[in-house]
């Protein structure tokens, strides 16, 4: 349960916390355990789907894209050949330049389309570009 689990255990062990509050926190701890189990099951299903999907496997080869991002893109993107360019793909995802760019530097944000996919892709692209040997700021 991580830090939340440690906090819930401390509350349960603290005699200074009212009994009713300890009962409420015990119920929350049970809900947290159940949620973690459901999350683990969903993650396992996603990983099985990812291993069985050829497109998702190919996307995994892109630096910075893991199994979850690859699966998300494989599920959300229709035929990539439908896009004339990478710019069209970015627009379909909902990545558009901010209006208040300065000194010619445009910043990209998700303005529509698939926000989870756009968010995932933009974060990965920023990491990928930042870690290129010619522009590495990661070291």
C-alpha cells in the first residue's frame, strides 16, 4: 500500500485517534487493498494484450515508449497511413501550439482529440528530444 498503507497503520495503532476515526480509516484501507488488486488485474490484462498485439510490440521499440504507452497508441490510432504527415497525426491527437508562444518557440498542448494519448505522446517526445546526444540535458 506504500505511504498510504503506512499512514493507515499508524492511525490504527495510535490510541489518541478516536475509535470512530480508526474504523473509518480501516474501511478506507480495505478499499485501497481492493483497488490495488483491481489495478493489478487490469495491468496484467493490458500486458497480455500488449504481448499479443504486433503494432503495440513495434511501438515498444520507440525510445521512451513503454508497454502502456504502446498499447494506448495501438488501441487509439486508426490506420497510420490515413495521416499525410506527422503534423496531421499530432493534430488528430489534439496537440496544437499554444497561442502565446515567445521568441518563435512554440509550446505544444493537448487541445482536443485523445487527451490521454496526446498527453502520453507529448511527454514521451519531450523526453526523447531532451535525451538526444546533440541536445542532452539529462546528464
